[in-house]
């Protein structure tokens, strides 16, 4: 049966793809977003793609009264919480802003949920909560730690939810620990639209392929990996979105607060990613090896078997599909949503 879902950060990259899948599956969507890192154009295109409408509230989670009023206006069944700032480097420069936005914003949301009796919660966590993992593949039982303020906000929110779950037995909270989301909806109409210099590998690679930048800097080729470059578990954003729908369906069986890895279980190196992107785009992608990036680790990939077992979810889109869809989005929208 269709549920009414509040999607915080729904105008952003992962949120917009999840809104589309929620609407396609017959759910109703209320988006809360302050558009700090997104534009309403993503939501316009989501509605155009599925022919259904979204209720949009341009609102900041730091506005506690506004958040409360939203809960008073809409009878909500569940909350998917994507809203947050996510740039690791920036979080080192302006930690107070990250703690205030991500932590205080989440507290306001949880307070409004409690006041209005909404107890179904799905949180955008990250593989960053594993810090520097001792081995791969990573299971949910691994030790948790943080290496930067951004990662610490994710870890703190997880801890807050574990505490709330102890105090409030009605709470059903799913922590989805994403590995490396890439790709775009296969229509090429919605995708990732980084502001300024992309922090992550694939948006950068795609901007080189389309001619916006000269070459990819490969951060180190002396890791203990098959070609010396960093290995990550890249996952198609549509698979990730479908993971949220699987979590929503599984919530009635969830007790308290449970974490799930969302990854494919397969790692690819930087050079393998550059090659796959070159093939999908039929462009040459110049690249040059430079020094390691501070804070990086050699190899990270998921054991995603808990999500398969409990949520009945697994990623199905392979690397070629991820690169083809990234390229379709990038080539049709070289300047992101500013391309009309
Ligand atoms: P994004 O920046 O595209 O989306 C986040 C959205 O939240 C944006 O639309 C932004 O405007 C909004 N937002 C931020 N602060 C807000 C506030 N105070 N009030 C209201 N809206 C606010 O990022 P994304 O890549 O879609 O990531 C979504 C979530 O997933 C984030 O919490 C992020 O930390 C997490 N995550 C992302 C990745 C990744 O690689 N993209 C990996 C792991 C986890
Ligand atoms: C980064 C963040 C992590 C966050 C994740 C998803 C750091 C240290 N970690 O992880 O906290 O959860 O993004 O948002 O920033 N690479 C290059 N050249 C580039 C960019 C990246 O060689 O221009 C390499 C990296 O060294 C890494 C791989 O590509 O081996 C992937 O990098 P990236 O996309 O930034 O993701 P993570 O490092 O996994």
C-alpha cells in the first residue's frame, strides 16, 4: 500500500533518484530541502519523468518551528533523511557548520517525529563510519570510527539513533551505509550536479570526458591493490534508491535501529574506472598519477549480504551500465541542471 514519505534533501543527487522510485512504486512524496546544494529543477524533472506530483517545502532543518509545522500539515508514515552537507575537505575547514547543519538539523527532525508520532526512519549513513577498515569485505559488525568532521556527523547521528531506539521502543530506524554512489537515471534527465570542483572521482572523470576539464589526477598508484590505485565499491544510484524502497517495505519487521551496507560487493580501481568511462563515452580520458590524497585508504568494498537477507535487496546494475548512464547525463547536461 502506498505510504506518505517525507524525503529530506529530496532535491539532491540521491534523494531525487529515490523520489522518482518512490513515486513509480505508488508512494506519495513530501520533499523538505533548503536547496543549499541543489535546485528545484531536479524535482521538476522527476515529476515530468513519472507524471506524478511532489509536495515541496523549501525549508531548512535548522528551522525547528518550520519543521514542526510541516509535520502538523502532513500526515506522514515514514521519513527518509538525506539532507546534510557531505564534502569531506570542506568539513575540515568549517566543522562547526557541519556539526550544526547535520547534527542539529537531525535533532530537529527527530524531535518533530516524536511530537507527531512518526516512528519509521531511514537514514543516509556512509561507509565512512568504518574509518580505516582492518580488512575487506566490510561487514556491519566492523568497528566504527571517523577520520574527519563529516564522517563524525554520520557516526554521531548513528549513535543518537541507537540511543533514541533504546528510549523509544516504537522507533524503527534503518541506517543505510552507502558505499560509492555513481551513475544517473537511465533517462539522462536527472543526475549528480556538483557545484564547483568535484570532490569525488566519477563526476571528475565525466567532466574530463565531456571536455570541461583537462585531465584526471589519479591519487596514488602505490597502494597494495591489483594496479596500485585505490579500489572502491561503486554502486548505481538507482540501485541505491531501490535499496531505500526495500528498507521501507521491511520496516514493519525491523526492531530498534539496524544498519545495512548498500554496495555491490565488488571493487574497481581508479584506472579501471577511467577505462570503463572512456569506453562508455567513446572519448579519451587523459590522466596523470599524482601523490596520494591525505586520509585515503587502499581498498574498500562491502559485504552486502545482510541487506540481501533481510531486505531482499541486491544491486543489479553493472559497471558498464553505471558508466553509460553517467555519460548520458553528463553529455546531455554538460552544465548540470543549469543546462536547459
Ligand atoms: P546532495 O548534496 O546532492 O543532497 C543533499 C541535499 O540536502 C541537498 O539537496 C541539500 O540542499 C540538502 N540540505 C543540506 N542541508 C540541509 C538543511 N539543513 N535543511 C534542508 N536541506 C538541506 O548529496 P547526496 O549525494 O544526494 O547525499 C545525500 C545523503 O547521502 C547525504 O546525507 C550524504 O552525506 C549521504 N551520502 C552520500 C554519499 C555520496 O557519495 N553522494 C555517500 C555516502 C553518504
Ligand atoms: C570519499 C570520502 C568519503 C565519502 C565518499 C562518498 C575522502 C577522504 N573520503 O570517499 O568520506 O563517504 O567520498 O562521498 O574524501 N580519486 C582519484 N582522483 C580524484 C578523485 C578520487 O584518484 O580526482 C580516487 C581516490 O583516491 C579513491 C577513489 O578515486 O581511491 C574514489 O574517490 P572518491 O570518489 O573521492 O570516494 P572515496 O575516496 O571512497
